[in-house]
């Protein structure tokens, strides 16, 4: 067999195995690779947007997260800022986290690092520095870097090479602070809505800390195929936002409020997650919901229900 024909046949066989056999690939199965990842177990995290409607204080968010049984918490910077402005001490939060046995693996911030306006972008980097300094005090490791502010007309939006340069600048800010900015996918964004765009910017940033923060809902909303996840190195995904979505409303009009618990929608979560883990993902799945119906319920119940439903679609640890 000619080399070209052999490579084509091998590629086709690999693609067939990946699409017809959910979860581990045939090679992984033969090698006995477990669904717990190559370097450790899959861990759980609670993004506090899931409990936003209950208007909890940060200490209450930490308590509920720990009591529900999560491994980590993903707080919002606006909540931390409000806590400090109300007289709270970050050292007290750090102690509560340590005593509770949960970590801060990520946080949600909205620094405008990506925008074209030089003044706004400079202010955005200062916001990022402030947010990162706060995170370090409570043991935070990473922060989301979404394309906030880059949603205007075509002429107001940066192109991908420019975004890569600006992401590198943000990564340098993070390296100085000791916090890693994670390039976040937003399915409704006209700049970073597709997995290919996310991968391009992260790779072209040319920085050792470059990484991505995917989200099942946003991958669907942006129109990417979940198979594209296999093109992103698993070690560059430290946190993955987990959620589900219904068949109706359709993709074109679905929004954040329509997200539901994992397993309550139509996303094929189990085979996608099994393939992620087989490829080496051993980070945190962080439950991120914005469902107003859940906000009307008891916060502890929502947190516990979310974790129970996550565990049904995650590999057994």
C-alpha cells in the first residue's frame, strides 16, 4: 500500500472509531485507560451564577458549595468586590475555604481586555490586575477572559490576530499576578463564538499559559460541532462549564436562561465527556446555569440537585 493510501485509510479508521464508539477509543480500551483521565480524577465545581437569584453572600455561597459536596467553587468577581466593599475580609474567605476543603479553581470576571478603544482596554487590564490580586488572596488560580465589549459593528470588532496579541498581553498580566486568564467561548459573540476561533487565538497568542474555557451550551449556541473539542489539547482545558439545553427554543433564539441541569436537555453529554477524559482531560467541570426557575428554589437544594445530575453524566471517580 502506498504511504498516502495507508495514511488516508488510517485516518478514516480513526474517525470511524471516534464517531461510532462513544467514550474511550479502541486504542485506549485495549491499553486499559480508565475513564478517570491520565493524571487524576474528574472533579466538580459550582459556578455561583447557578445561585445568583438567591442573592447569597460569598460566605453563604462557599458554605452551600461545600455542604453539597463539590470539590471547588467558581465565584463571580462582582460578588467578591461587593463583599470587600461591605467590610468583608478576603483572609476570612480564605480560611473558610481552607476549612471547608474546597478550592477556587476559576472565577468569573469581565475585564475589557479585548476592545479596540485604547483607553477602555487599558482600564480593562487594570480591572484584570485588581481582580487577580483579590483572587490570589483567597487562593484563586484562574479567571475567565470572555470577549466582553467586542460585540459592536464589524469595524469596531478586532480580528483574530489582533485578539491573539491582546490575549497574550492579558496573559502577561496574569503571569505577573500568579493567575491564569482562560480564553472563554461565548456562543452569541461575533468574535469568539466558535471552537476554531478559540483555538486560533489561544495558539497564536504564543504564551505558555494560554488555555481555553469551553462551555457545552456556548459550543451549541455558536454552531460548532462537539467533535472539534478533540482538536484542542486536553491539558489546555483546566475548567469546562457544564450545563444542558432543551431542543426548544431553537439554537438561533436560545439564551442563557434556557440552560438546564445536565441530563435534562438534549446535549449528548456522556459520550462527549467520556471522549474528553479519554483524551486526557482531568480538570474541573463547573456547573454554570442562569435558569430563573432554579433561582426561585432553595439554594442548597439547587446545589445538591445540580451535583447529583452532574455525577450521572460524569465518569465514576
